[in-house]
C-alpha cells in the first residue's frame, strides 16, 4: 500500500481528489503546518474504484476534429470486415 501526502487545506479544498486516493486503496498522511498530523487509511475490505475511460477524449486525441464521409466510413467498415474472414 503506497502512502500519499495532503495538507489540511487539501482536505478542505480538494477532498474529492484525496478521497479518490483512499478509495483506490492508498493511505493518506495529513500534514498541518508542515508536521504530520494524521493518517487516513482505506477500509480493509473495500474494492478499488473502477477506472473511468474517456473514450471521447481518446477519439479526439487520435482523430482531432476529422469528420469522415459516408464513403470513408463504408471503406473502413469493408476493410475491417474483409480482414476477419
């Protein structure tokens, strides 16, 4: 189990991020005025939170703003289906 570090201000201002660390099985050490203050540990039987995949972001990264014509889509589909036989 790895340990992350956060300040009391991080808990107040970025709780969503800190709680995600804990939900994913990581211990979080809390500091107050530069000194260790507390440690938050995940529940022993908790399962890691499933990772959400940004499919739209991956498509934008790959294709940008490209819009395919019907002919291009048809050609790609035929090429894909033709290679499966």
